[in-house]
C-alpha cells in the first residue's frame, strides 16, 4: 500500500475525485443537478449508500438557491449543525443560521408540555417573519411538528430531513416526502447533524462557484 503525498489544500479535491471514480465503477449514475450534494454527503460520511437513499423533490436545488438568493435563513435542530454550516457563505446573500435548542423559553415550554425542545423550536421558528430553510439532522419530532404546521398552512422554503436514529425516524422522513414542500430527505435510519450541514454547504458552495467566489 502506497501513501499519497497531497497538499492539504488538495485533499478535498482528491477525495471528491475518488468518490466520483468509485461511483462510476459501481455503475451508479447521479443526476447532475444533485451530484454535488450527494458527493459532499458521501465525503462527510464515507458512506456510499447515500447515493441511493438521498431523495430530492423536483428542482429542489434550484428552489433552494432561489430562496437563499432572496435572503432565506436556515433553522437547524442542533448546535453541531449550526457550527458546521458555512455562515460566511450564507451571509453573502443576507441569510443567518438559527438554532433554538438552548433557548430558555423553548426549554421551559417543552418541559411544561412534556414534548421535545425540537418540537417547540419548530413552533418558535415558524413565527419568524423570514423565509426559512429547515436543516434537521437529529430530531424526528422536528419533522413531525413541521408536518403539523404545514397542515395548518405554514409553508417553509425547503426541508432538509436527515435525522439519525431508531424511534420515529423513518416515519417522520416519509411524512416530509409525502408533503408538497420542497425537500431533501435521506430515507432510512441514517443521517445526522454533519449530513444536514453538508447538504446546506453543498448548495452554498455551488452558489459561490456561480458567483466566482
């Protein structure tokens, strides 16, 4: 086995080359519109199964870019995803990233009602006077609440639904797939905060490339 000698600045580029090569060798063809997102998620996880399980609603990448161009903000359900999303790239378009999981008001309300903080966080977010993209990487209850809110007339710009786990995870994701909102969802149990951040960043970086950074 031979070690590759690669400059630090070239590691990500080389990783993407390896991923694309292995996908091609496996006979996996990914639509061009979503290829950058799928490759970045595989790069984040080293898991090629995402090439088959990531689901995209029609024209979702273009819809996401349009929302971000128009100043949409992002709400996530973990501080880990909050940290991982490239806030500088988002700020170029006037957007911010929010996470309300540590909010004292949210914590108190969740305790009083015996529901999760993620559940109450979605309620709080829905009251914001902003275009919102939701990036959910941990809590299926966030997706369940978003579906309830949408049934009542709330309309997010996009839902990225990739919570990881075993309880209500698969079912919550299917609720979003069956809704009429633009979505990027990973079917099954896999996902996580890193995946949610990677999906957001893949969209932001593609916009940076179009702008010539």
